[in-house]
């Protein structure tokens, strides 16, 4: 079984997932996108789609001669759960940054009033 981070660790597969986040896409459209952006062959794109299917990140349905891909968020939820344990380390820092930004804006407003 492929680990979720091995799947999303590849930039081509991440790009395919990003494209599918907007909704269902034809295999040919995904191939065109990836070939244009990464310069890889169509068979290489097919291999990436196979990895995504086998790891259950995507589902495919056949509609006539078209293969339509959709995103399955379930494996990404597992990634999110794993990342959850680290959120405590960056959330307070982001909140502190937001406080400092707000403080700086207040100072600039006050300086502009005087």
C-alpha cells in the first residue's frame, strides 16, 4: 500500500489533485494540463493517474469513450489528521503575527491622525 505522503509528495500528482479540486475532469484534459506544465509524456500522466486511483485519491468513471476523474478527499483527510498534531506549534505564532500586524496598522493610523 502506498502512503498518502508518498502520493502527494510528487508535484505532478499534487497538480492533478489541485485540478480535480475544482471538479470532475476528463483524463485527456488532465493529460493536456500536466504535459503542458511539466513536459512529461501522456503515458507518464497515465501512470500518475494509476497511482492516484490505486491509492484511492481519485475515482474514475467511464462515460462512452471518456474517462472522467473525480477527487476523493478521504486520503487527504488522513493527511490533515496527521498534520493536526503539529498545528499547535504554528497556530500561536500565526496569531501573534496577526496581533503585531494589527498593532502596526493602529500605530500608522494614529501617526496619520496627528
